[in-house]
C-alpha cells in the first residue's frame, strides 16, 4: 500500500488505521461467518449484537444517563435541523438559537418553518470569528430550548463551556462529540453526524431525553418522529449498517486509548502545537478569537492569497493534504479530530515553520 498521507480534511475525516483494516476484513467476511458485513441482514443476531454494543459503548464513554435514548438515524446532521423543531416545537412555541456559524444559520432557517425562533446572539456580521460569552445575550422566558453548535468547523470556533441556563439545551456536536467530557444531563437533545469524530458519513447519532419523545405531534411523518426510532431500537427501517459498525469500531478504539478524558489531553496538545506556531509571529493569522478557538479545526490565513495557494500546494507534496480552507473564508484549515495523530500535527508544525522562513511576506 502507498504510504498514507496526513488527512486534514474537515469531513469525511481521517479514521483510526486499525478501524479501517478491521472493517476491510469484515466487509468480506464478518467475524468468520462466511458472509460480508454489507450483505448481512440487519435483523440477524450478529448485527443486533453490533448495534447493541455500539450503544453500550457510547453510553459508557459519554456517561449517558439511563433516562436518555440513543438513536442511529440517517439523513445526516442536516436532517436534524428540521427534525429537532418538528418534534420539539409546535404552533405558538418559541425557541432560541445562537447563530455562530454556517450550520447554525442553516438550522435557524429550518426551525423557522415550525415555530417562533429568536436569535439572541449572532456573529455573522463579523464573519463568525467567535462564540459569545453568556453575559452577551438573554434567552426569552418562553423559549422551549436554547440551540447551539458546540464546534464550528468552517470558522474554527468552539464553546469552551456550555451556557448555564434553566432552559433546555439542544446541541449539534457533529465535529467535537467525544473530544472532551460533556455532562449529557444538561441537554435535552444532542446530535452528531458521524463523519468527523465518530465514523463515516451515513449515520447520525441522536441522544434524546425520554420525556421529549412524547412531544411529537401526530401529524409528523412516521419516519421523522424520534419516538418511532426509539420504540424500534433504531430499526424501524433498515439502518445504515456499515456506518454503525464503523462507529462501533471507533468507540472500541477510543475506549482502548483510555476514553474521553485521555483523548481530551491529546487533543489539547495537538491544538496547542499549531496555535503556538500561529501566535509566534504575524505570518500566520488565526481566524478565531483566542477565547473561542476550536480544538478540532484550526483555521488560519497567510499574508497573501498567493502564499496560501503555494502553502497548500507544497504541503500536499509533503503528504499534508486537505488543508484548503472553506470557500466562505478561504485561507487554510487543519482539522485534527480524535483520530488525527500527534505525529501528523508535528509534521504540519515543522512544515509551517519552514514555509514561513522560505517564503517571507
């Protein structure tokens, strides 16, 4: 096999190598059963064991309380933008949304189809360079919930702490789930597309408090009710079997590392390595305010667009790929999710230092 590159893509993102190799084996012959993973019935005892163990691992690693359901859904995180308000709101009900990036803005647009949505904070006019302090906004008294995106992949910002409020929290954690400890009991609902920190595209994890399942109105389509999937153990229809299996393998890998507390230490070290390079001069300029910096996505610019193009091109020749920033802000972005190695971050840091020396502004 050709030597693997350092994949800084924002998603689908790099996966642990041991997960890839084991999955490749099981696609052909699952656990010596003589049948491939993608051919296996989702109703088989073998796959039921996979989905049960996946849920158990997630509950253990996230310390999910017993009064929460874990769902494995399809449609990506973007489907949750409408499923959340469709199930939790209704005519005459209000919710509050913090507009801290592209995915929050999209969620707001969808939510407005189902209820009265207020936006007590937005950093859109400043190109989403930070997340708010809680003192900067007030949540309406009659809001059913406060919605936030915990980590903004495009702009490289992240909530370091979550709002301390008596309102129910709902969060899109697609790009930093399991990267740090989270008190699940503070949230009514958490969701995450798998393709950044959990596995491949194709499955979305939803963690929902049980009492919220009864909020779904009768006129919601059956497939779009959380209650439907909770009652059927995520098997109302054929689930995304291969994607769930890879999540299972990723969770086993994470547990083997020591769990969320240990991966948080590694993630902090990776991010600090890159931010130190950015902060040591004015050649590299981070997009995010220092108090809002993401541990998962390091977004930065060079002195000129031409230098950014050269940086991305030369980095690719060194096996450092996926560094082009999102089209909405340009520049560069290093996505360093759980599965990204310390060694890969060190290689990028060394390249950044060499490039700045060899290409003065």
